[in-house]
C-alpha cells in the first residue's frame, strides 16, 4: 500500500523560522521534489532542513482482491 508523503521545509525568515509542507503521492515523488525546491530557494532564503515524512493516509484505493 502506498501512503502520501509531506515534504517538510524549514527555512529562516527575517524574524522567525518558518515551516511549510508540500503533499506528494509517494516517497519517490517527494524525494525527487527536494532538488527542485532547493534550487528554487537557493540564494534567496536559507533552508535549515528538508525531509519527507510519511503520513497515515493511503494515496491509493484500498480494494480487496477478487476471488476466483
């Protein structure tokens, strides 16, 4: 079964640290997005931490197997 993943991004703001999250359908999509997000913020905002966190919500339909 595949679960949703959230890319958690923590970055420094002017007065306080800020945290954002982006939702992805699986771990591979989340990991692939990390490079894109880092390139987008590069030179503009210092990223403190980025990680993919698995949720408990399934991203695919749970269906029983057909019996013969």
